[in-house]
C-alpha cells in the first residue's frame, strides 16, 4: 500500500468525531473493548467495534489479547507521519522566523545599551 493510501485511511478514520473521541480515550491508557463501550453509552457494542475496526485498518489502534480480554492501544505513529509531512515544515519556518525576530530585537537592545 502506498504512503498516500495509508494516509487516506488515517484521514478517513480521523474524519469521524466518534473515532477521534475513541482515540482521545485511548491516548490516556489502553482500554478493553468493554471499557471503551462504557465510555460511549449512547453507542452499542457493535458500533464501537465497527469504529475500532476502521481505526485498526488505519493503524491508529493496535489490539492486544490477554486471555478473554482485548486491550486497545493507541498507536500515534500515523499521526506523527502526518505531522512530519504537513505541520513540521511550517513549524520549522515559524520557529526560524521567531529566532530571527529574537535576534533582531536583542540586537536592537544591545545597541541601545552602549
């Protein structure tokens, strides 16, 4: 699968408010499917499982079975890849601009003291 196809899956998964809320719950700690269902009382278990399946396919959730329980772990690596591709370059440019501004302001302050 190409990197663009993988990112399409991530954006599609995160395009849904319920799936983003599931990721928010999982960023705090891994949860069993039953614990996740308890976090979303308006949804039935089947619906939560469908959302988890979409998140798994996008690589955002990694299930780990321990006995009869299935613990769901958030894998933030796909989000990090998005950050690196689109946000990182802009953040680096902004940081460079702030550094240049700091240098210019400090240069002005030094000249006034002399």
